[in-house]
C-alpha cells in the first residue's frame, strides 16, 4: 500500500536532488519494480503467444547446440563453432523477422518509463544523507 501513497512534484529543482530521490526509490522499491517488470512480461506473453513458441525453439536449439554429444547431419559432423554460429544467427534472425524483439523492447521501454516516473515523483518515507543511504535502507528492513 505504501507503494501507491504520496506522490508529489519534487520541491527542489536541482538535478542532484532528483537523482538522489530516484536512486533512493529505485533501491527502496526494487522488489516492487521487479514485480512490475514480471507482470509486463506476462502481459506481453499473453498478448503474443507465438513468442512463447519462439523462445521455446531457441531454448531447445541452444540446449542441443551445447550438448557434448556430436551432431551429425547427412553424414557430416557439425563442429562446436558451426553449432554456435547457426544458433547465434537463429537467435538474431528469428526475433527480428517475427517482430517480437521490437515489441519486447517497446514493452521494456514503457515499463521502465513507468518505473522512473514512480521513482521520480514518489515521496520517500525515509530520509537520507548521501553517505547514510545504505545504512538507512538496511535499518528499515
């Protein structure tokens, strides 16, 4: 509940004051921000179910490529370098061609904008001096 309380415009107009406020809130609410990122990823996966298939293909491909047992195609044994090269190309081309990479980057961009806005405008419940921040965060827990 504290996460949603007390929003205000920063009183000080200095960049240093704003940076301290953002730094403090990013550290203080880091678990909440991780939940927001996880929810954004879940919503992304629900909106784009093909991305689950794409990630699964890449995970299986990398799992096979990193195995120590040899991979033989048409009587030719693939070297480790060839396997990694194929998977690297597939890992780059598949997300680019399907458009999932662009959509995922936009999802992260919007999520981080929301987090930074919250960190900038959230009035902190703990006060700090720059050198005492770490100790106060530990004492708060």
